[in-house]
């Protein structure tokens, strides 16, 4: 389904499309049959599943794979489970904020706290998204190289797919296509099962949560990278804008919460599968702690044969493509909100070129960087995760202030347990970052 | 465009789609303090990460 192009008709196309979507939702809501309830649920879910699965991006897959290879199954499986809960608590707040205000995150910060924090958040988001997009194209090119596709062709192919999906599909179709792509993320689950891991070791990880090799600066760096890939500033901006563009209202919050919960569960399952896979095959090998993603794919291939290698590569490509779609949209939405441009994926490119341009340009630049010979891509990947986790407390702070602003949120302000949880998350992030900072300033401390 | 099947229900206009009015607030009291803390935190962390990367910690 393409976007409406009405030529000189005075009808506001994106408003018409959204009104049609809302009428469909209201019709389903007023029906009492089970089929209509299922259809209603399937219609309203989307942003939560998308944001969570897109968070298992190429950088995330690489980080989880390297974590499993370096530290085994032990410490990080309970940590990932905790990360999933944290991600749910944080992202659920964006659902309520978007459904109540009908404004995106960038728009809220800009309008409520002024241009300094508006520029800060926007600059942080755009730079972080750009760096993250580089890691997505790394994943796409590395994954496609397993199938013999040269990096130039795979980078251009990824960019073209991203552009076509964003420019030519209306919001609803864009969301559905993206969710189908997200389904490919589940490929890591059968791979983990094919590894025949020692489930006793997995269970023991929950009983004896110990830090393998002790707390070192390198360990803290990996912890930060893992949290950076579990919760990231772009996720707040993306899901809130997505909720607004989809046209969800306060009546849809419950479905939005389920949507986010399902997405969190899927994210955790896939992340654990990757750690189990590489923790089973690569952990304990000489030099496993320094394996790059190509070496990890080779190790998977040694154990599972060509099909295992191909499936892992396919998962890496899928994670890169999905996250590219999400990050591109996130940048475009944020820029559109900050500068009050027309901003909806329902709009044709001819009328909203300003909205589409920033996201697509950032994707094109990222694809170009990946093709530069000898660019320090592995280093860049970890840097992205760490930078994101450092800025996350700032993003969380704005989210918390907005969710406690009764003038904006009315009866939908945070409840006590939500505030306690969110402040605990901010505290955890600050402590982790502080420990990392201390390890830098006082290297002999750990 | 989507082809509708079955009965077409007449629904009331969806109310709540208009964006909430947004006015800038001047941070006061604890919120002002939080904002200054945030500025300090960001500067310190950026400096530490720069030092970390300069030393090749990764």
C-alpha cells in the first residue's frame, strides 16, 4: 500500500490516513467477538515489538556474541534478564507519554525545557544514531560477506532497502514490513538449541551469580556495553514518535504496554540465545576474549557446518537492516519534531522531504564510512554502546521529569513504584558509569 | 486503500488526538539543581571516556 498522493487536493493526506486507521480501531473496539479482539490487538501492537527487537541490532549481536565468547554463560544471562525488565520499565513510560501528549520526545524536551536541552538531546541523538548506523552497516556487510557479496554491494543494497521502505510505504505498512523483518531475529534461538548447551550451566548462572575473572576495567567496559545495547536513548525517541505517528490514544495504553512486554521478552530470549551459543562454542578457547565477529562466525561454522554459519550471518544482516530502518526513522522524527517540519511516515516524500532527508543522509554517510579501508570498526562498535549508556541517564532524567509533570500527564503520571524503579535504573547507570570512570582515573583500583 | 468488509460502524470523532498544549517551564528548586548536576555529570563522563580511549582501554 502506498502513500496517498492527492496532487492539488486540499485534503491533509496523513490526517486522512490516520483517521481511517483510527476508525478501523474504533470499529474493532466496539465489537465483542474474539476475532475482533485478536485483530484489535494485532492492529495496536507494533512500536514496542519493533523497538525491542531493533535493539538487538548488529552492534548488539556483536556485543552479546563477544560477551559469550569472553565470559561464557555465567554472569551475563541473569544480567540480560535484568536488562529486559529495565528496558520494559523505561519504554513503557514512552508509550504513556506519547499516547497522552501526542507529541514526540524531542518535541517535548524542546517545548518544555527550552532550546539548550533541546539542542543537547537532538545533537546527542543524531550523533549517537549516526555512530550506531555505522555498526548496523558493519553487520550487514560482514554478514553478507559470508554469502560472497562484496561490501560495496551489501552496503548499497541495505541503504536502498532502507530508503524504499521509508519513502514509499505509509506508516502502517512500514510498521508491518519492519515487524516481518524483525521475525528474522529469532534465527538465533534455533542456533542456540543446535549448540546443545549444558542447561545445567545456564541454570547455575542464576544460582551463583559471580563475576568471572573479577571486576576489572575491561569487565566494566563490557558491562557498560551490554547495558548500552539493552537500553539506549534512541529507543525513547523512537517508540514515543512511533506511538504518535501510529495515532495511539490513552485508550490504547494497555495494548501498548503488552506490545512493549512482548518485545522485551523477545529481546531477552534472543540475547540469551546469542550468549549461550558463543558461550558454548567459543568460551574457553585460546584468545576467545579477543575474537571479532568474523572469527565467531567461523567458530559457529566449525561446530554447526555451513548452515549454522549461514544462519548466524543471516541473523546479523537482519539485525542490521531492521535497526537501520528504526534509526533512520528515529532521526527523521526527532528532526521533524525539533524544527516543526511536517513529520509522518504517512506523508509522501514530495511534501515532507525535510523530514525524510536527515535520516536518509545519516544512513548514507554511515554506509560510506563502513566502506573506508581499515576504519577501526570494532572499536567504533564498543564506543557506540558506551557513549549511549553515558548519555542514557540524561535521557532518563527528562523522561522522568515529563512523566511526573501533572500539567501534561494528568492522571497518567508515574505511580510510586514506577518512579522508584526508574530512579533505581538511573542510579544503576550512574554507578556503573562512575565505576568505569574510577577505573580510568585510578587504573590500579581494580 | 483498504477495502472495508462487513458492517460499517459510525464512530464518534476520536477526541484525544490533538497534541497537548506545551509551555516552557523555568526550572526551580530541586529541578534546577538536578539540571546543574546533569551538566556536571555529562562533562565529567565525557572527560573520563576521552581519557579512557586515549589510554586504549577497550
